[in-house]
């Protein structure tokens, strides 16, 4: 990336301060903060001021790492937001969205890539896998807001984003395999056994085990021995790193492991609170009472989860600033060709709604929930990660450029369309829910 370090620090610092001072104002406007970051990135990028010069294919090695880190942080946060039993009926929608709807989306995008964009079959499958998952990083405005939030729409979108960033991985490997960049085995048996079944199950299993084990250990040390108090940021980063590393060693999907770890940590809190939604223990204490609250058996689980979640959400916001800024700087005018724009429109306006309706057949939901789930299939940093991952695995340069154009245009289009619509649509949905509750 070509930009003087002093200028980069100045720009990022100014952007963070502006957002801190104007955050409450932006919340009242019909746009998201991501839309603002994107615009700043475009202005600083090579198509305008030329202060940031970054190329996706050339800079794929470090782009893969920074996008991966952002997705990991966001997946852990998403897991911790979901306070429901594993067998709760609320899980039906996110599981359907992350499996049936996602597979339908990949299949439809494969056809778009093959027939409209004239991609080879392997590259078309890869494009479908890159663009199919919804994004946990940029979807905070439509996700679960607090521990007691039982809204089916927000729960579905949060759970979907947490799950499908991992369940898309087998299809990324399938696309690479069809391009002869990854072994599939005879009759694709290796792909089915290792990439599809083992990697998914092992990722969920190792994340759940580590999240449960560490959560129980910390709560036990605090409530029984008054030890291990504070440094929740170490717990956060340590659990993410443990889950990530263990999953990679087991040839499992680290995204699913980190999501499952966050989900399991929340499960420890739910059991420790006897299923009751805990109050905000971070606000119910004075500075002198921190140790007492953190070690009290009735508060220790909730205190752990709330402090870890608060820290992680701050990291997530910083990552969003940096990566959406980079996305704006990565955009090129030549990417916005008619076939690419048509592909983005077909995905967001046709494929996503159709896949949601078909995937949710037979589930309990209102018409407004179906419509909003169909619309808020936000694409973002996860798609950028998968593309960088594919480039790093030997994707031919001409295909890498084609897929880069489509992916960046789709993500940018999603940020613009969803950024403009999220405030009015979600406000209208909240008013309708309030009206329905009042009539009931």
C-alpha cells in the first residue's frame, strides 16, 4: 500500500474522532457508518486523491490476514450475542438460511458466473462460494441488540452471518478443486469426507469445547477462589486464538470454531443465570465493587460475558473502519462494467430473496420478517477474505482480476443499498412490532 505513514495515521485518527463525535447524529440519518467509511476510502483512493494505492491481487497476502482477523472478531461477537438454547425453535431460521438458502445461492451464482460472466465452471463455483455468505462485520445494525433480544428477524440474521461464513468454506474448496488448485479425491470423496463433513463438524466441536472449558474455568476461579479477575481482553483474544489454532491443526474450519466458542461462552452465562436474562452488571457497580461483582457466584458468569462482549465490539468497530476504508480505495471505475453490475443486481434483488423464500418454507415467520431477511443479505468483509484466500491458493491472474471486480462491486453495492435502507426499514419494523404488541 502506497501512502506515507504519517498521512495514514492522520487520516485514521481524524476519521475515528469524527465518527466518535458524530455517531449519534449518523444514527438518526438514513445511512450506515460503513457507507461513510466507504466514501472516504473512494476519495482517498487512486480514482480520486490517490493517497492510498492498494491492489487486491498484488496485496492479497496481507489482505487475507487482515480480513480474516476482522471476520474472526466479528464471528466471536455474533456467537456471544445469541442467548438461546441449542434446541430452541429460534435456531430453525438461521440454520435454514446458512444451509439450504446458502446452497441455493451458490448454485444460482454459479449459473450467473458460467453463463453471464463466461467463467470456467470452477471459477463460477468459487464466485458463488465467495459471494454467498452474509457478513457479520457490517451487519451490526440488523443483529441481536442485547441479551434479552428475542426478535426472530435479528436472531435469524445474526445466526446466519455467524454460521454461513464457515459453511461456505467447503464450496470455496470445491471451486478451487475444480480449477485443479486443491485435491478433491476420486469421485470427490476427499472433498465430501474432509472438506465438507469433517472440517465443519470438527470446527464446531473444537470451538464449543474450548469455549465451554475456558468459560467454566474462569467462572470457577472467580466465584470459588476470587482469582482470575480482570484482563477480559486477554480472555477474548486468547479464546479466539486457541479456537483458531486448534481448528487449523485439526484441518477444521476456524471460522466455525470461533463462532462456536463465542456461542459456548454465552451458554455458560445463560446456565449460570438460571435462564434469566441478566441485568447489566457493568452499570450496577461502583469502581470499588468491581472485584466483588466479578467474583460473586450469581454475577460472575454475566460479568465475564458482558465485559468480553464489550471489548470485542470495540475491536470490531475499529476493524470495520479500516477495512471498509480499504474497500473504497480498492474500487476502480473499470470494475463497474454492465455484466458485473447485472450480476450484483441479480444477486441482491433476485437470488437472495428467492433463496430465502425457498429455504424458509415451512418455518414460522411473519411476512415482514421474510421480506427483511430477504433484503438484508449483507455482503462484506467475509467475501473479501474468501477471494484473497483463493488468490493465495494460486488462482490464475486473469480469473483473479475478474472475480475481484465482481466481488468488490457486489460488496460496495451492498454497503450502499443496505446502508441507505437499514435505518428506515428497521425503524418501520420496530414500530410495527410495537403496534402488534399493543394490540395483543
